[in-house]
C-alpha cells in the first residue's frame, strides 16, 4: 500500500482546490487515471518509464494551475531521473521518418492540381495569342483588298452588271471576319482561415475558399493529441506523442475536425498546409476546424 508523498499531497491539494475529480483530470490531461493515482501516491513503478514520470507530473501541475517547472525543480530529489537509454529509445521508436516520407508524398499529390491549373492557363494564353495574330492578319488582308480598284464583271444581264458599292463591300468583309470572343479566366480562389472564436477550452475556426480539409499536426515536445468528428467519434487515436511525430487526417468528408491538445505549446496545427494561429495562449485546449463551402456562405 502506498501513501501520499509530499509532492503527491501538494498536487492532490491543488486538484481538489480546482474542484477536479480524478476522472475530470483524466479528461483534461488525457493521462490514464491509474497513472494519476500513482503520481499522488508516489508509486512511479507503474509508469512506462522515468521519462513519462516527469512528463505526466508536468502535465498534472499545469492542469491544476501550478508552475510545472518550479514543481519539477523543488521536488527533483523525489522524482526519478531520466535515463539516457530511455531518451534514446523514445527517439528510436519515433515514427518521424515514416511520417516524413508519407508527408512528402502527400505534399506532391496536393501540388499536382496547382501544376495542372498552371499548365491549363499557359495553354489558354497560347490559344488567345494565336487567335489574335490570325485576326490581325485577316484584318490586314481586308484593308489591302479595299484599296484595290473595283472590278466589274460584264454579263449579258444588265441587272447583274451593277457594280458593288463600297458600303456593300465593307459589309461583306465584316461578315467574313468574325472576331473571336476572349476566353474568360476565372481568378484562383484563395483559402482563408478565420480568426478563432474562443469559448473556454474551445477555439473555433472557419475555413473558406477550398473544398478540402486536410489536418496535419507537427509535434515538437511530449503532448497529448486526438482528433474527433462532429459526433465526437474518434478519427485519430488519442494518445501521447513525442517530439518529431506528425499526426495527419483527411477530414474533408466530415467537413469538421475537433483536435484535442494536451500541450498546445508543443504542437503546430496545419490546415491544407497553412498553419493555424492560436487565438488562446492555453496549454490544454481544443482546436475546432469547420469547412465552409461556397454554397454555405450565401446562406
């Protein structure tokens, strides 16, 4: 049986002062309840390793409003030291290389539509230039024909011997030369991410000017990450990620993504390769992304 350590007692006291139960704290930090109990009782043997002991204590302290760095410094003698082997192992098992490869392929596929549009625009410009040169050449030929003397064809029928007037000649020329209508090129629509609207731990962003909603989260330090749809169904498994990890999900079909960040300062969120600027300076927060299509904007 384990008893509260001085560190555990201080954390538990701060938790109770906030009015949080262990279940509440588990929902906030996404740390399993048994690990939270182990921190309060000083039972670090159940933890995955010394590295996670320090990380979980830091998340616990931040969630209950304590200065995490001060806690780690003040009670450093009570907290197991991180072994170099554990740090090396955590980086060895990091899926960073795998993610970098898939990320590069994804970026190439995303760039393909832009290249196709650029090539299409070049083809249109070449066609317009060719048509314009042909039109200029035809007009020059007509002007030269107008300057030539009018030749009359002698026929036995006097009604057919009537010479053609300049007005009729000009009318015939205009009928022969039909100017081509210019091709209208629609301007490219640019994606816009609205400023976030904060409501407690939630910040809602609207994305317009695009039909896709591809989410990418780049992790720079230990943090909890999870993605759910509008019905709160899990789209990406919620768990702790290490520095260098990349979490991706195509939320185009849902048009909605709720991203849970246990440590927002250690994670950057991208929508279609554009970084989302956080509206709140909170450690733990929910980033909600909504895709607003063109037909919805007019409603």
